[in-house]
């Protein structure tokens, strides 16, 4: 039996779908029972538990061969890292108490650092707490999500510009959440001992200009990347409902990207490549946005 958290989001749902397609037994972990109804019709077991509730999560993980876990964002909290540390502690407690066989944890490139990476610092803490459990663990160190561009698509379509807080010609690893979910499912089905690190990238690195060009091809019109100053990060993110603390962390993250602090380390970490091209990823992103 494989347990999968985050099935109401992108990576968890992709992991659960992939496992079910492979005829694997799946237990989805949801906050509310009705969130699991559609999964139950597909043949999955449903466990109701918040990742912040160590006791409920322990019950959800009991009898499980391996589990896919992640750290939900807390971007409206006034102290993001402290809030996510509480969740990380609850997850680690449940992993130990449930005696789950193995875990696959969604992390990020740069999580080996304890500073200079913005919200990724929460994953650094979570990795350390999970390592203390002694349970075999796969750390999925993902790179930049293609889906992170979704909030600016209306501006792209209306004005033909792609706003970015990253240098327009800076190429960095990027992949889709669907590819992360598939790689997570494959990792769940591949037993191991100790700690295994898998660094995930897409088929090729991409810059904001590459994303703009891919959007231009799909939209049939010119799209130009426009670099916004880092001083605009905090007011932009707080305007979207993020706390000042969260917005400040994101500024630190953008600085970290430009400085190379969120980059793959290479061996002995394994490398896993996504199969979704940037053009296909952008097409899916535009379709998903249009359907909302």
C-alpha cells in the first residue's frame, strides 16, 4: 500500500494517478472526507488527516509500505518558517510512530542550505527532522515549477509582456508538476535504504525569455520578458495576499536563484528528467487557465 498526501494539489494528484494506472494499491490522505470521494471511485482508500495533526497522520500512515509527503505552504502566516516547522515536526512524529516503511518527500534544489534561499529554508528544516527518524527516505529536490508562471498569464495575454523578478536570460532548471508526480510515484515503487536524493529537472533549462518565446508561439503574438526590480517583490506579493514575512522570503529566493544558490548539486544525487517540453507545458498551462 502506498499513501499519497497532497492529492488536492498538482504533484500529489499526479503521483496518485500514476500509481493507480500501474494498478498499485493507493491510500490518499485528505483533510476532508469529501475531498477523497473522487479517488474512492477510482479504487483508492481514503484517510482523513491534516499534515499538521501528528496523531491523525500516524493513523493514515499505519500499514503503509511507502508514503509521498510534502510541506504545505503557509504564505499568509506572519512567521512562515515557524509555522512550517510545526508541520514538519508533526510529519516527522507521524513517520516515526506509524512505522511506515519508506517516505518520499517533496523538497527543492537549494534545500541543503540553511540560509539565502527564502521559503526553501523550511524544507531544509523538514529534511533534517525527517532524517532524524531513521526511516528510509527519498528527497525529491525539484527545480522551478513551470506552473509558477500561471499568475502572470493574464498580463501576457492582455499586454504581450511576461513580468519576471528573475534575469530575462538566466537559464535554470524547470519542470512541470506532472513530471514531479510521476517521478514521485516511481520513487515510491523503488525500495532503498538510507537517504536517497533525486534532483528533478525538465528536458532542458529555461530562461524567462524562453518561456516568453514559448508563449508567443502558442498565442501567435509577440511576448517580451520584462524584468521587474527586486524592490517590487514585497509589495507585489503582499498585494496578492501574502504576509510581509512570506513576501520577504520570496525576495530572498529570487536573489538566491540569480546567485546560483538554488541549483542542482549533481552526484551522488540521482538525476531525474521530466519528459514534458516547455512548449507542451506552456500549452497545458494556457489551457488550464482558460478552463478556470
